[in-house]
C-alpha cells in the first residue's frame, strides 16, 4: 500500500496510518459480512482507483478466486466506486455481478477521515448457495452493517494499538453482542462454550456481561475493575485476558455507535487455556535447557581443572603440553555452553565467544602478552550445534598461530608484539573466516594432506565433516606469516 500511495495518490502519512488501522481490523469485518473486502485508493489524477488491500472471509466462500492487489480500475468501470467516493455514502448495487459463473453482490463503503473520503472499501458477497440466514448469521450481518456505517461516518477505526495479544480472538472463536448497558443480546455457541468452561450454568443472553464475568472470575485472577467493566461492557476498543482456576480467556471489545449514540458492542472471546498451558511448558522447557547448559559448563570446567592438576604432577614436557592442549579444547566448549546457559534462544552471539577464545588462547600461551588477537567483522548469531564445532576450530587455529608462529622471548618489546587478525563476513549463505598472523610462517614444503598435527587434523575434520565447509592453509599474500581460510555454509 505504501508504494501505491507514494506513486499514485495524494494521501499523507496520517491518511495511510488510518488505512493501516482499518486493515488491522478488517478480517473481523470480512468475517461478519461473509464477504471479500477490497480497499481502493483514488488516483491523484482522478483517472480511477488502485487496489491497495484485499481480505477474504473465513466464514464464507470467496468472491475473488484471484488476487486483485495492485490492479487499476479506470473511472467509469465501476460506477459504485465512483459514487461512493464522490457522494461519501454507502452504495448498494441492485443486480449482482457475475464472475466465473458466480453471482456476486457488490457494496461500496466510503472511508472517511476528518470529513474527507480518502478511500473506498468494496464489499463483495458470493451469492452462490444463499439461504435463509440463521440467528448467528443475522447477528453477524447486523454487526457488520453497524461497522460499515461507522467507517462511512469516520468513527471507525478508532486510534491506538489494535491488540495487546498476538492470539487476539477472531469472530469464529466466540461472538457476543451486548447493548448499550452491557447486557448480552446474542451469544454464539462458541461464546457460550467459553463461559460455560468458566462455570456458567445457563445461557449468556440477558446477563449483564461485566457483572457475570465478576461472578465467574475470582478476584485474584481479574484485571482491575475499571478495565473489566470497560472491556466486557463494550465501552472501549481494547482487549484483556481473564482466568479462573484452570481456564483462561481473552476478551476483545469493539464498541458500536451511530452519529452521537453508543449502540452497544461486539465482544469477541477466545478460550486460550491450552495455549497458556503450552506457554508454561515452553517456559519450563527453556529454563530446563539453560540449566542443562549451565551444568554441562560446570562439568567441563571441572574436567579442565582436573586435567590442569594432572599436568602439574607430570614431569614429561610433552605429556604436560598435551594435557594443556586438552584443557584449552575443553575450555572452548565450556565457553559455548556458558553462553547458551544465559541465552533464551538455542543460538548464540558468536562474536562474544570468538573474543573470549582469543583472550583465553593468548593468556595461557607460553609467553602471555607476546601476541594480540584482533577481530574484524561479525560472526552474528549461530546455531548452538555449529557454534560448538566452530569454537573448537577457532581455538585450534588461534593456538597454532600463537604457539608455532612466534618465538617466546621474555625480553621482547611489547610495542612490537605479534598480531593475529580474525576477519569474518557472511555472504550468500556462507560464513567466510580468515585468520592471518605475522609470525614465522609455514615450514618449507608444508602439505596439509600429509600433516600429522593433531590440531590440524581436528580442524580439518570439524570443518569438512561436521560443518560441511572448506579449509585452506597458505602464506599471507603480502608479507610474512600464515593464512588460514575457512568457508562454512549457513542458512
């Protein structure tokens, strides 16, 4: 709609905001009308109308098999549109149109804002199989007529946010019509079922809805009295959630009015007991998952501490070095689980993990302070399964750079310390990782396929088998040092 408004109309931002509020609620109008709704915007030249919105009913067969969004109707092609826009009143056609052998009744409703007609809504009803309407259908149609009259008068939509709930009730969930005093005039079978689950023994009809709701909902489970009275009495356009022991419902009120008189309201209700139970289960599940990650992290740190103690008791330098490497590998996995234990989602911000891994590798190296790790670019959020493997890969690559690229020298000037640069970018479903160091470089005649290094073997296995990526090692193109390139696919 925004594109059509900019290109073809003279509507301003406030007009567009009004139309967006209307579209936020027009599924309700389509369902009450048993009809398709199409929003037509007048072209700035007066040459015709543009279709900027379309809504099909869930309560009746559609009158439009194909979408009409973006189509243009020249002035005169649909006289009803021209008249509704020019005269500012509802126009009803006498004879139905025929579309694909289907009779369709068309009505046009001017959309008024501050005395101006800014658009026209066409209501298209599929008349195939029309029969004598039931009480439910008559109540729907009467409410739809009241709402369309409010649109033409500029009283609908009301300003403000449509709903506080993503699971706001629809017409079919439960429909209650109340009069100006809040007394129930008609309630659909689904609405009756919702209130019977709350504890109602008879019919809803005849009850003052706010008083009835107070009697069924315990005081500790109610919203404040003012909100309950306003919503259940149909005085404000908003929704609220109520609950008794074991039952939860959302109620939404849509006040109805004429030019100067409050006529009553539609109160839509939805039983969300099962949804809330599942929400609680998901919250419990998320908390359990985070606790598991926390315990795994603690266990890994315990394993690392035991390996570190064992290393201190070994005289063999080679064995001690092997245990130190194992401590670093276990520590890198622990960092991932620590991050997951603090996150709500099952994915992690890998930038934080990468920075912590860089600090860990340099702090436990043979000469702390000799090398600095610098990151350029962002990993972004990664799935936990991939994050664990990638953390192991990054740890091994950084450890190789720090351990084999530089000679530890206690007398080295810290102003000339080595630099390891981690460059990362994401592009077209791939994560591209480059690790450059300015150390001594690879040995002469180095061959990755023939290498017996355990660290490189771990890296290659994880990159190619676990992550489905590619690994390459070589000299830095311009200058001394080693470059490791890793490309990993990510959705």
